[in-house]
C-alpha cells in the first residue's frame, strides 16, 4: 500500500513519462480520460495551461470524461482529506475504473438511421447539434433519431414559456381583470353623462323676452 501511495502521489510524473513515449497527443489524452483522470490532471501532466488545453480539446473529436467528482485525482484527494482511513489501493482503483467502463459501455454504441456507432460519430454524421445536447435530449425521453435531427431552435420539443398552461391562465386572468376595469370605467362615465343630462333637463328654462 505504501508503494502504491507513492506511485499515486507521482501520478503526474508517471503520466508525463507515458506521454514522452506517445507520438499521438490525442491518443494520450483519450488514454488518460479512459483511466479516470480529470481534464485538470491531464493538462497538468501535459504541462499546458487549462485555457490552452480547453482550446486543444475543442479542436479534437469529442471524448468521454468521468464526472469531476468521480475522477481518479478527486478520489485520491478525498482519501487524503480523510486521513487515509480507507486508502485507495491498486485493486480498488482497478475495480472503480472497471465499473466505470462497464457503465459507460452500456451507452457507448447507438443505432440510428440504420447505422450503429458511438454517439459522437452519429452526431458528426447526422447531428444538427452537439453531442451534449443530444445526451440532454435523450435524458428527457426524446427518441435518438429525433434528438439527432432536430434543430437548435426547438431543442427538446418544449413549449415556449407563454404557452404553458399556468402562464396562459395567468395571462387570461390579467386580461379578464383589465376588461372588468374597462367595463366599470365605461359604466361610470356613462352614468356621469346621464346625470349631467338629467341635471340640464331639470333646470328651468327662462321665459322668452316679449318684443
């Protein structure tokens, strides 16, 4: 365990030496991502600033990363905060990575429009939006082909805010209130006119002067 702790503490150095023997940077980044390292750890291993590393990722095909709270370096940091009460052994790390790969394998390949491929590949071939948007649509229950082919203007088939039943009810209530106010004002004005007319009719007409 002590030996593994030392190895874990020098993960960045080990990953850097691995990079020196790799001519394909994309292959190296994908390998580190599949091993459960975070973007921050990989950028540090490459000796790149986070901003430049982000720009590099935007130029490369999309990759699958573990959630930040489940990355290898995050788990190791959590164990260090806990005083190594439950040290991250090599066997446990392998089991965690294997479980993550098994979970990701269930959602790795999809079939759409007669083609079976990974989601980024389907997006590059058929998609109108990014893979992240497609995943969001799938999580909300949209069919895969529709999630790929729908344009950005209506990403999830949602109703616009004003068409929501609650919004419609509130809007109609405001209209009804305005109509009641208008009717009451018209009735008051009409009443004032009638009172004015009655007042004028009740006044005595002065007699005409005789010539």
